[in-house]
C-alpha cells in the first residue's frame, strides 16, 4: 500500500486540520499512540520488503505488512524475541522463514499524539486516512528526536484516487513529501537504519593500489564486523551474533596468513596467535549452537516416543551451551581480549609501516591473484589425495582449505566483476556444503557419544535406546556425506572450474563498485 508522509518546519498542524476538514474529512479526537519498529540486527525483514510493528502502549498488537500480502495482525503482551514466541498463525508463518533463528530487536520507537482524519463515501465506507502526528518523541540508532509534527497519508485498498487527492491537498499547503510512512521519516531524523548492519567482507579496491594498503583496509573492515557483533555475542541475544563474530575472526586469520611477504612478519605472528586464541575460546559454544539449531532436523526421522525420550539429552545440551556461552562472554570481557583488540586497532590506523614484506609495495591485483591461485592449488592437491580410507581429519583440513579460498574471494572480491565471481563461488559452495555436512555430523556424533557417557547412570533405558538410534542416524548422515564426497570433488576438479577461476581473475570490477 502506498503510504506517504509529509512534514513542514513552518506550517502548524492546525492549518492542516482546517484544510482537511474543509475537504470533507472527519477529524477524530487526539489519542496517544506508541509504535515500535522491529527487525533483526541484520535487517532481514527490511531486506525482504516486510515491516513489523508493535503498536499500542497497553493493549499491544503486532502488525506485519509487505510482501504482496494483506497485513497480518496478532495481539501480544509484549514484543516477541523469537518467531517461536508467537502464537501459531499467519503472522508467525510469514515471519519464521525470514528471520530464522535471529532475535527481533527494536529499531525505532515513537510515541505521539495522533488525530486521524477520515474521508468516507456516501455509504460510510472509508476511502483514505490522514494521520496527524504531534508531540512526538522518537528514539533509535543512538539518537533521539522530537519533530514538530508529521502527516501520514494511507489510501485504503481500492481507492487510489482518494489517496492521490489527499496528497495533492497536503502538497498545496506547502508540506514537503517524504517517501515512506512516518516511521521512515523519523528513522532518518534519529539516524536509525532499518536495513540493519551490513557486514560485507568485500571492500572497494582499485587494482593499482599497493598490497599493504589494501590488506590493511580489508583487515580494518573485518574488525568492524567483530566490533558490531561483540555486544550481541556477550549478551547471547541470538546465535548469529557469535557466528558472525567467528566468521570475521576466521577471515582475519586467513588474511593474516595470506599476508606473507606483505605484512610485517612479527606483527603477523603476534596477531595470528591472538586471533587463534579467540577462535578456540568461541568454538565450543558455536558447535553447541549448531547442534541446537539442527536438533529438530536430526530427530525428525525418529518416532514421537523416541523424540520425547531424548528430552534429557536436549536439556543437557542446552545446559552445556549456556555454560559455554558464559565462557565466551568472560573471554570477550577479559583483559586479554581488550589488549588484543586495542593493539590491533592501533596497528590498523594509518601509519608508515616498517619491516613490511617485499610484496608490500606491489600492486594488489597480481598479489591477490597469486594468493587465490595458490589457495586453489592447495585445495586441489589435498582433495586429490583423499580416498575411501583417508582419515576424516583430512576432510576437515580440506574444508579449511576451501574456506581460505572462499575468504580470499570475499575479502578481495572488490577487484573482480561480480558475475564471474558468482559463477566460481557457486561451484566452490557445492563442495563446501558437502564438507560442512560431513564435519558437523562428525562433531555431533562424537558429542552425542560423550553425552551418553555423561548421562548413562542418570537416564532410563528408553533414553539410552533413543540416543543409540539418534547416534546411528547421525552416523548414517556422516557416512552418506563421506560417500558423496568423491562425486562432489570430481565435479569441482574439472576444466570448467579452472576456466571459471581464470575468467574471474581476468575480470575487472566496474568503476561503480570501486
């Protein structure tokens, strides 16, 4: 629905009220309204063209608009944290696939006194509404604002001409049109971004830039992602904060590793060790997050009584997850973490680098292409050495090789055209999906066997039997992924893949992306 808003720094709201009344609008009494815009940290609803609002101060209602569907409404006691907190129904069904495991957070809040002007047809059917917002207090994005007043025009379904006439009337008064509704206008005033945090690892790069300048800018961009996800990880708001922090850390470690002969050797050694500590400290919590996220899928093939019997296992995993997240929070609040990040931030500040590698002053284009080519060669070499009897640890190492290549393509992707990069990454991702399934089930089988040892004397035979069945099921998935590996790798190790990589490295980013 085409909702628009209007504002004027000079004209008072009473003049707009008089004009609307003169045009046949019925003006209602002023009431206090509260509106809160909700979305995930990374703006998933906004990205999907959806708008979720919590309306009301005492009697509260969630309203979901957009996506080409009629608005969905549901009464609530308070803002939900997760989609699963909502009652079953259309709103929850529309919300769940979009936000997945992410928490809903307040993006913007607004309280105001509102008078609604309504124009109806001869039968009393409403055709258009104009809401006049006064005495507003808005907050979000770290800012607070108190705009004088705003008008919001909402044409009702089937009456676009009435909406157009209302907009023309407000424009004739000298009011300034703002695209979007009142929340859009107020968001701009307080500095709230409905699109959320966009932590892309790709930065604009010009091929003529020196390698050390680009490496440092890439690393500084990754630190922004670590900083952005720090609080949400410490507070364990949702599992994606820890995931995104860890991905930024892994990318940092990979870029440092690829900075041989570019970055100062002593600096590389110091911070590779520091970020390795951080990766180790956050790993167990993430493994348990994945276990809990995948739990419903893992137990789906089991009968209902077996799933019920596994409740003590799920409770045990949840308890261990809580303990591990506590350890993560302590690590991120520790003096060691503060010292690591403070030193790293200081090094990333612009300064003359001493003891840089011999490739530091080379242009980034050839340096990045060389690193990407070597990473691909390492991946192919290891993959070709894996056979049916190769230990599972080698597949894990191959998975890490694939990640290193993917991180290079992401972090230095600003050098290349997006089309060829997408073609190659799709081929790499098909291999990564297989390796990820194998590794996750390998870890979770081992974890389940450890839990079985811990709980053996505390649970009944039904739970033990269900654990055996679940272990067998996960081990079967691991085995299927292992059996599928040869075909996946063969599909990757082809002349088409080599040609796709060659096309990528030969491509150039457009000026617009630079």
